[in-house]
C-alpha cells in the first residue's frame, strides 16, 4: 500500500478530522483575504486593511460550522449562508465569509439529489448575490458581487458532477457484483445438474447389472448340484454382467476426473444402437423380451438417445426385479413425426412404484425424460402388468433440427 493509499484510508476512517482540517484551511484563507484590499486610490492595487471584530467572529463561526458539513449539510449551509448574509449587509470593509457558504453548498450538491441541488443552489445564489448588490458598500456591479454569483454557481455544478460520478461508479460496481453473483449461481446450478445426471447414470447402471447378477446367481445356486453345465453358464453371465457394470461405472466416474488425473475412458454413451445388446443381457437372465422398432437409421440427439436407452434399461430392470418369474416384456421404439415414442409393456404381477422404495427408478426415468423436454407416463395395465411410455422430442427446440430419416 502506497503512502497516498494509507492517507486515503485514514481520512475515510476519520471524516471528522478531515472536515476539521478543511475548516481550519478555509478559516486561514478567509482571514488572509480579509486583510487584502484590492481597491486602492489609483485603481486596482493591493494594500493592507484591517477587518472589524464582527467580521472575524463571523469567519470563525462559519469555519466552525464546516466541521459538521457531512453530518448535516443543509443545516451547515443555512448557518454559513446566514453568516455570509450578515457580513454582506454589515461588513465594511467586507470579509470573504461567503467562502464557507460556497464549501457548504458544494457539500449539499454532492450528497443530495439533483432537484434539491437546483432549489438550494438557486436560493443561495439569489439571496447572497442580491444582498451583496443591494446592501453592501460597493456598487451593485462590483467584481466582488459578481464573484459571489460565480462561485456559488460553480460550487453547485461541481458538487452535482461529483455526485453523478459517484452514482455511475456505484452502479458499475453493483452491476459487476451482480454479474459475479449470477456467474456463481449459474456455476452452482450446473454443478447440481451434473451431479443429478451422474447420479441417474449410476443408478441405471447399478440397478440393471446388479439385478442381472442377482438373477443369474440365484439360478447358479439352484442348479449347481444337478446341472453344473447350466450353473457354469449362469456364472458366465454373472461375470459378463459384472464386467459390463464395471466398464460403465468407470466411464461414468471418469467424467469427474480432473485434467491432471489419468486419462478417462472415451467410450461413447450408450444409445439405441446398443438396444439389441441390452435386450440380450435380459434374455440371458431368463426374461422373455420382444422388440419392435420402426426407427432404424434415425439420427437422434445424444441426450435423447441416452435417455431412450436408459428408460428401456430401467423399465426392463423393473420387470426383472418385480414382474415375477413368468413375466414377459414387450419393447417398442416408434418414430412419430418430430418425436420418438418408447413403450415397455409387461404382464407381470408386480408394481415397481410400490416395490422399489417409493419408485426411485421411476423417479429417475421421469427426471431423465424431463431433462430432454419429453413426457413420461407409467402405471399398471388393465388385466395385469405394468406400462412405461415415453415421448422424446427428436428435434431440439433451440438448436438445429435433426434429420427425420
């Protein structure tokens, strides 16, 4: 911190001391000016004169009032203006008491609004100049009288300019602080959204693969003694499901790595192009699944493609977990105009919303579909079973449209 910065910090911390110093300087200037006579016998000459006692008292009172100019600017202006008015009427020779009124008027203009500055400034200029012209010992057109008019006008204009500049600087600072808060809030919002997205991905991956592992492990335990070949096949499916779960978890958690961490996997997010592979894992677990598609070749936005895949994955996982041993599922993917419709129907005897701790899987599906501005309807089917139906927009409302293919 430089010496100038330290001085500024101290003056801001002790404004009364600064005003007292200013009042002392103004008093010294007024007293010095009261001893100078610009009107000599041979025109404009400079000579010494002696102010009267009343003028010295008025100057001292006016300077003392300036000490309180920040606390009560209007009151200080009224006091200094009144003292200047008394000096203009009674002073002979006249002392420059109006100098204190000029400082007080500047303070009023710099601390109040513009209408107040206009009203108070015009009143001060009119009263002091009129009193000096009409009641003073000098002719009305004397230089000192016109000087009072000029100095009061400049004080009002200067104070108003300083106030306007302070307002502009404060507005700029406020906008900068608001922009900084907005950036921080936006960053927090994006972090929360990313956490929610990763949590959905982790739920989908873990729920799907752990359900398959659970089913295949149960099959292996059931046929271990009587049919070891089938048990070996079930354990192979457990190994494949575990490996797939680990790979997807690694890919998801890899998004959280920093730039200095080991390189994250670059495998693309799953989409409907891997639907056959997904259905195959459920069929291997013993779930009968039929698939009907009319969207082959359709290009989907990455977020929509991932959402469609996750909806089907979660719906089939719920069938596997809650539909019963004889449950059958039907998956349909249909392109309808600007949207793609995903339906997963089953004829099981379970209800995912009632069996899954309040339906966290269904909640995750709904959040994922809503994130891409789609709609999701779920509920029991008439005659038994459960239905999941999602409508996902293929065309982005704000970005370029996808090729309808």
